[in-house]
């Protein structure tokens, strides 16, 4: 097993991603609301990866404070994930510029071209999520500096297509044009190697970092991850196409069971003429309001939303970020070393 050769091969495979991020390893931390804050983000970056702050619904002043606090904890590069539907998106972009954030990630729908341009005008590199080939092409035309393709195996809000399929659809055409990172269901170094060899420059992992010792998630939240199997992370159920539900992957619990019952009750009331369609839709959408915070911060893993990707089955203990990254790299190296030709014996 030639580990020196494996190291050179891995360095070559993700060199473009490391250079783009300014990191030792091309592994991004997924932006998870209430979880990807100053402590976890700085720990990932300090360990050689690339932490990403989840802005979520933060107001501009709160985001500024979070960025400043992260900068106090690390001198390494990190990014900020902004939701494109945020009503103050322009101001949030300006905050990132004022605090000299090097990378802005635009998520939660296709960002308008003017938002990409505004972000680029701050001097930041702009990363966007591409849920399909046509979206990838549009984002490139709009000026995105890099793409993330995320499959349905991921935690939180998800699309309908598996990571492996998206990689086959998008990497062959897009990888030669700009850096593309792959996300969704990645929990081991062997998978990282597979996507790198397909043309990706790096990967993004969220679920693996939830049980980092630096993560502020409640102990109950972490225990739920450690106990869970891959099949326990399921999308939210929609009971009637007339009342669409944006799919979110989370661990099945009492809350998810109540959500199904709640939808049936609201729809019954609508059909009985007790409420308008719009009112019924809003009630369904508001069911989970505050549920992620209840789970992450308060530890209510029974009725709260325990968002998790299918890679949760590979989370089996609490570890420091440095150990998680080291483990992933070691797995990648062993995978590569096992496939390299043996070094011929010296001729005497």
C-alpha cells in the first residue's frame, strides 16, 4: 500500500477546490440553521476544512455579530450561507462585504442575477446550489464562481434527485468550466474519492458535523443522531397535492406523525367550508415553525424537527472537528492506496 502515492493523488484531485476555498482539504461544512454558528464554523475552518455560517432568518445586525465572533475564533477562511428568499437579502450581502467575507453561498432557490452580481461586487467568491443541469447552466451565465450539487439524501430541505444521479448529469459538463462541490449522503472518505474522480473539486458535509464536540446542539439532539440508522431520516409527508409541502428530511418522531394528522384535520376543515384554501395552506406551513430550534437548542427531539441526512447512520459518536476531518482524509487515502499499483521490488 503506497500511502505517499495516495497522498499525491488526493492532493491533485482536490487541489482546485482547496485553492478556491483557501483550505487544506476541500471539505465544506453544510450550513445548518441553529447549528452552523461561530463555534462549529470556526472549528471546521481551524481544522483545515471550510466552515459556513447559516444565516437563515437572521437580521443583518445579528449576522454581523455572528461573522465578527467567528473571525475572532479563526483566521482561516469561512463562508456565509444566505437564503435567497430573505426579505433583506441585499442588506445581508452588504454586511458580508463590510466584514470582508471571502465566500458567499446563495441557497434556498435560484438566486436572481442581480444578487449574484451584488455579492461578487463585494469581492467575495459566490457559490450557488444547482438542483438540475438547466439550473447549473443558468447560474454559470449569471456569474456564479462555483456550484454545489446536493442530492435528496441530504438533511433539511431537499430536492427529488439522488446525489449520484445529479453528479452524473452535471459534473461531465460543468466541472471543466468551474469548481463543482458535491453534497448529500456523504459520510466517508471513499465516497469523497469517488466524486473527486468524477470531476468534483470537493464535497460538502453537514450531518457528520452535528456530533462534533464543538457543535452547540443539545445533547438530546446529538444522541438522536448517534442512535439513528439511515432509514430513520425520512422526508416530510404530503397528504394532499392540493396542499403542497416542501420536503424536509428529518428523523421520524412524534412530531412527524402529528404533522400527518394535522394536515388531515386542516384539510377536513377546509372541505367542510370552515376555512379558506390560503388559510389552510398557511396553517400547514406554520406547523413546524420553531420546531428546529426546539430540537437543536431545547433538546425536544420528540415534537421538534430533527433534520438529518441519510448519512446519519454513519454518525456513531461525538468527535472533535479535527478528528472527523482526519478520519475522512484517512479513509480517502486508504481507498486510493488500495487501488494504486504496487511498487516493484528493487532489483539486486
